């Protein structure tokens, strides 16, 4: 049961991330054609106004597609609009982490406005600093990284059905989504933000988007298969 809970939480935080992009797009006037949780063939979908909300079969993340006919249409939106659109997902994950820290403080300590309204900000900053400090280990010790299978296996064994552990794991998962997506590699949000900043310096640099995105996809897919292979090895030992 706890392993199914971890799968549910992963899907939930992907949904929160993509809904953050969707809300940001709507806020700055970028119409949305599609919001998908997962990649690949469609499993289920529904339509609201002009947006299709879709569940796809490969649970590697999600994406939001604006209403455009070409890449040129997307770049017709201002850099500020596109920047806010890209920030929407990570910001949504950060907001949820703040909310979860407030709940955790409420159930583990005596009720106080400080624990609900102020302390969560310090806790989020502290955890982000710890997670960022671990990034170099991903380069020097790649064998210690885990993919989705590893997260489900370790997370399920850790949380059980303990409410406090579930909250702690959810906070960690939400902040991991935010930080990972802010890594400056296309097609991640951080890569898009970096490219938009460069575009501010020289509009011609926008041409780098497609080749850098294709390279980034190759790197990310290679990482996914590497981590999945490692997870399977650990599970069968």
C-alpha cells in the first residue's frame, strides 16, 4: 500500500508542477492547448474550454503546450511572458512545500502563528540549501542516484503509513521537483529561463533552442535509462 502511495504522490506533484505552468500561462495571457501528465500515447483525457487535459502512459513528467501553430508563434510572446510561464511549475512546488511544512509544524508542535506562517519559509530555505549541496554528488557518485523505481522502493519502505513521514517525504519530493526543473539544461525550466535571459542580450540566440533541447532530451533520456538500470540491479540483488 505504501508503494502505491509513493506512486500517487509522484503523480500528484507532477500534476501540481504542470498546473503551476498552466496557471502562470493563463495569468500572462498565453492560451493553453494541452496539459499532459506523462509522455507518449494518451490513456485518458477531457477538455475544458480550449484546453485538453491528458493522462499519458509514460510517467516521466509532464508538459504544457500553448496554442500556437509554429515556433515563431511561441517566440511572439514576450520574454517576460515566457519567463513567468516557465517559472510557474517550480513556484507551484515551492508553495506546496511551504503549505506542507505548515501542516507538519501544526501536527508535531504546539499551535503557533510562527510555526504556520513564518517558520515554513526558513525550513524551505534550509532544505533547498541541503539539496543544492548534494548536487555535486550526482556528478562524483552517480551510482548513488535513483530513478523512479528507486524512489518508489526507498520511499515506500521509509514512509509506511506514518503521517509525519509521509509529510516529510512529500516536502522532499516537492522541493526536488522544483530544484531539478531549475537545472539550466533544456528542455527543463531552468534551461528555458537561461535561454530567455540570453535572448534578452541578443534575440538571435533564440535559434539555439531547438538544438539545445534535442541535446538535452538525449542527456535526460540517457540518464533515465541509466538510473532505471541501476534501480533494477538494486532490486534484484
